[in-house]
């Protein structure tokens, strides 16, 4: 069968290389958790989410509305885990929630505004900034979760207590430093913690934002 021009041979090659790379990483780092292995898995999931989003990408206004609904669903799921499952969010988790809310509000504004090509570039930039901030926070938490137990920081103050007692700059610094509760995974799906899935989400949102520029 003629395969010239078909993407499948390249797809198969990339999958084979990805499997070989994953095996090489597993051989180097062993069976225990590692930041490199976690980030590799996040990258694979982010690629999958981004590819799926690009395949199913609807017209721009509908995509903005769907983006808002996805963010609303993620926040509802986060509150369900907190109040029904009893998984209390750490300070880094709370800051990631702020990033998700910011992304949702940008999507909501875009759905009402229905921007043209120039406006879509502005929204893409806003989505990139919010996603990059969320990705940085999620990456920090993934790194904390990959630390050996003897290197995990001690548990710190709660976010509400820090806001009530510390200057805002000190609150930001302590949150970014992370603490013991931020290293706990709590919930894992397909080998990724909440922070890992959130990181993959932020990457996919950044990609989708720029893809929408050309999606009239």
C-alpha cells in the first residue's frame, strides 16, 4: 500500500522513539519516583491533550466557551476532592487554582467578545501568561513530589494563616519554596498526580490559545 505523504510512518517512528526513551529513563533512574520520569510522563500527556484539542478544535467563539466550561469543571472537581474526598489543597495547589480561574475568566471574556484575528492574538498572549504561571507552580510541585522522603521539606503554615500574618511578598516566597504537604500526591491517575495533570492542562491551554488565532 502506498504510504507516501501519509503521517503514519512518522507517527510510528515517534512512538517507537518515545518508548525507547522511556525505557532508557526507567533504566537510569530505577523504579523509584524521579523528577525526570515525572516530567517525561507529563510531556506525553500534554502532547496527547494538545493533539486531541487541535483535532477537535471548534470555531473560535465556541472554543472560548468550551474552554470556560472545562475550567469550571476542573474547579468543581477540585472542590469535590477537597470537600467530599477530604483532600485538603496545599498552598501551591491553591495558587494553581487561581491560575485555572484566571484562564477560565479569559475564556469567558473571549466567548462574549468573539474577537477577530488581532484580538485573538491578545487573548492567546493572556492565556499563555496565565498558563505559564500555572505551569511554573505545577512544575515546582511535581519536583517536590519527586524528592526522596529524607529531602522533603517540613510541613509549613496554611495559606490562610500566612496571608493573615505575613507580608504578601513573604507569602509568595514561602508558597514557591513549597512544604511537606505539597509533596504529598494524594490522588493519582495513570501514574500522574493532580499536579502532573494540572501541568499537562496548562501546556495544552497555551497551545490551544495560539491555535485559536487561525481558527475563525
